[in-house]
């Protein structure tokens, strides 16, 4: 660059046409499918935030016992139906760090309710990395260290306590381990059955298609809730919580596969006439290979989006069964089991915090729906 007398800047480098001005455009056109999908997905801000939130929820499941100040069935008989406590930082104008005030409960025999008085003169600092009741990290490693604990003589009921004096916040964290996992197991069963029968019906057609369609129609014609109740009631009452959990997951998966099977069948009916499928068959590929290598990959975006949108239905199904007392039962802890304890409307009116387990259900179901919408739009990046 040179400066001219009139203060103009002039480039003295000789001009050449070697520069490839289309390189930038070509780099955009040569982007991989995964990169295009990520670009389209991150534009869906609600789906991106929902995905991060759900990833965080599933990451804390193995260490829920470490985060929770109490174990799920740890009782405090002196604090039944204790209201939510606030975490304070300032006391009488001075900063002393996170602390709680000691509360004392008394029975109001006139209104038949528990009343709690707070002693605001004596702040009690919260303890960190403290010893408490034993739990299991990653379901196998025993530990008794908690992230935070209540100081001696006080309690830390962030979201109150229930009718047995158990911490609602801790039980919600432990309940997430079952309520969020039941959807994954159920959707696995549903997808295995739906893809298997839908592939057979769509690829082979004929009598196979007729039989699968009749089975789907029979299952779809049955009333859903009574069928859930009948299958759940057939589970022996002497089975342990873990066995009941897996049976409930399998039941939800078995009842959910017809919808996916129909979608797979309709897609296969159109894809099996494509030239690349005919070429694979003429080259001697077996039906299993054609389905696995050529048909399913072209349908994978819809399958992933369907899985994301089906998990909330599994979570709501488990919650409904447990709420009615036909799903998971105590001492197992899930969000549905916790809501089962809040069936009394009179108790909810007085002790409103016993209905707090509804909030994580609503938030998680909405997050899955938002994530499913974003995935459905981004998994087909070439669709305009």
C-alpha cells in the first residue's frame, strides 16, 4: 500500500487472477451432512436449550445421591409437612454465607394442620461435603458424602417435606432415576418391535402385510388406559421394585409400537420401489441386508425424531400408572409414586408443596417435545 499526495491509499501489488473467489462458496456447498444438521439445529434455540437441559438431567442421574442432602426414605418425625425453607446469605445486615434458620413444628389441633415457627435469631450455616446416610454412586459404589447437609439441630428442606417427614427435593432427584429411565427402556422395546414388524409388512407385503396390519388394528382398537390397568394389575404384588420397574417399561413399549410400525411400513412401501433398492436385490443382497443397509438409513431421521417425541409419552404413562397405584410402588421412588401421595386435594390445599413433583414432569415433557421439533427439522438439512 502507498499513500498518494491527496491521502488516498493505493495498492501497488500487481493484479492477478489466480485467487479463487468461489472457494468460500464451495466450502459451504461441500459441508458434511452432520455439519449442515448441526447448523440447522442450533438455529432452533428452544430445541438447543432443551437438549442441553435434558443432557444435564441425565448426567446427574448417577450422582443424584451425592447432590441430594437426604436419602429418599430418610424420615424426620419432628418435621412432618414442613414448608419449603429458604437459603439465606445475609443476617441482620452482615454477610455470613448460605445458612438456614431453625424451624420448630407444632400440631394445630383446631385447624388440624402442622404449624412451623422459625427462629430468625440463630442462623445455622449449611455444611458442604459432609457425611450422611449411605447411597450408591452409579448404582454400585457405596458412599456417604453429600454435596451439602443440614447443620446440627436444623433441617434443609428446600421444597418442603411430605407426610412422613421425607425431603421432597431429595426424593425428586432420586425419582428422576426411575422416571427418566423408564422412557429409554420403553422406547427401546417399542422401536425394536415397531421397526421389525413395520419392516416385514412394508418390504414383503402380501399376507405378511395383512397379518401385521390386523394385529396393529386390534391393538389400536383396545382402550389404552383400561389395557394399562389390566396389564399392570397382572404383575404379582410380591415382586420387588426393580422387577416391577422393568415390567412396566416393557408394557409401555409393547403398547406403543403399532404407531411406529405403521410409519415404517408406509415409508418402506415407497422406498422398496427405488432404483438403488432394485439394484441391491439384483446383485443378490438378502432382504435383511436391503432393509438394514439401504432402507433404514433413509428413514433414520424420522426414527430419531419419533423416539424423542415418544419418550414423554412413556414418562407420562409410568406417572399415570404409579399415580393410580398400579405402577411402581413404595419403597421405590418415582415422580408418579410421589404424586400418589398427593392425591388428597385437601392436603394439597394446605400443604401445596406436596404437588411440586408435577413441575419436573411438565418441564421434562416440554423439553423432550421441543427437542423433538428441533431434531425433526434439522435431520433433513436439504429440505428447504
